[in-house]
C-alpha cells in the first residue's frame, strides 16, 4: 500500500505491507463489505513489532504507569511485546487511564488545551489497530481529503486549491470545527466503524478503549516532550483509527466559480 508508515520515517515491513495492501484492495473493490476477522491481525508479531517501532520513533513521555521506552528496552523488547500479544490474544488486555496535562494555546494567553498521554503499552496497541484498520477506511476517502493520510500533506491541499483558483474558481471556503475532539459524537462514529467492521472483538476493544474505566489523571503542565503522532493520538479517550469524514462540493449551489474543498479529515481517535 505504501513505503512509509503514518507520518514517521519508517519503512513498512513487507509482511505488514502485504496485509495492508490486501485489506485496502478488498475495501476498495467491495465498498459495502464488512470485515469480520481483524482482531487477530493486531497481535501478529510483525504488526506489534512495527507498531512499537512507530511509537518509539515518535518518542513521547510516559503514561500513568511511568514506564518509558528505556525501561522496556532494559526489560527486553521482545519479551514485553510477547506479553502484550498474549494479553491481546487471551483478551485480557485492559487500557489504562490517560495522563492529561493542559498545554498553553499559542497566541492565546490564559487559554489551554488538554493533551492526553496514554501509557506506552496502550499506544502500541492503538497503533496496531491503526495498522489494521487504516487501509480499510482509507479506501473510502475522497481524493480531496488530505489530513492525517499517508502520502498526503497540507502542502498538497494548498497545491490543489491553487490549481482550482487558476482554473476559474474564485471563492474558497475555509471552515474549522471548534473543539471538535472535545465533542466527538461517539455513537455516530461507532456506527460508521460498524459499517465496515463486523468483528465483534475489535468493536468491543474500540468501545472499551473509548470509555476507559480509569478516565483521566490530571497533571499540571510540563515541558516534558509528549510528542505522539496525530494518527495515533489526538484525544486519548478514544482508540484511534482513520474514520474520516468530508466531501467535495462542486459549486452547483453557489455557481460554477466556487469550490468547496475541505483540507481536513475528521479522524476518529479510538484510544
């Protein structure tokens, strides 16, 4: 499906790429197909190893358990991943509470936004779900959607708008959803997920991770690096995958000189 994974400079291993290519091809060729056997792909050794590599490349702070990548390497990465795989296989995996800090908003004195920091184990499990689910939902997206997609960027969106302006379109509508990730319509998004996924265990994991029993553990703002790639983490209450929304409007309501080209995608965070 692609040579580089989700925003980090890591090449997708051949076996993982074959899995993603097969899922994407099936989804693209059968728009109404519901996938019923996905969960077991999450705990494949190659998928978990790649998911761990992606999370490690993103670095980031420890979660509520204070476990760092250094701790995991000292413990034994293969041993640690094996234990996570066993938890997933036996269905004993339980997501932990999310550490939340308030980060100042640039240029808005006194205003903050919440940043959730899941434990590394949860980030790896979440990334494994993204690796499996992303190619399915990616197949349903329109070419005009650029955000949080492989081989797409904000610069591509700008080039698209520039091309449209140069071909007779004279109006650009720039829209933003204020505080979207604070008010995601969970029920509706889960319905959207179920349109493509019928694997009950996967859906249960998504629902469980979306309503983490431990909730948030509030902590004061810190300068600690908490980088987590947007594809993996935006609002830590949800287990994230690429359920994206958006459309292209051809201008027929406002006249042929107008264009509505959303350059964002609504990405469901499944954490």
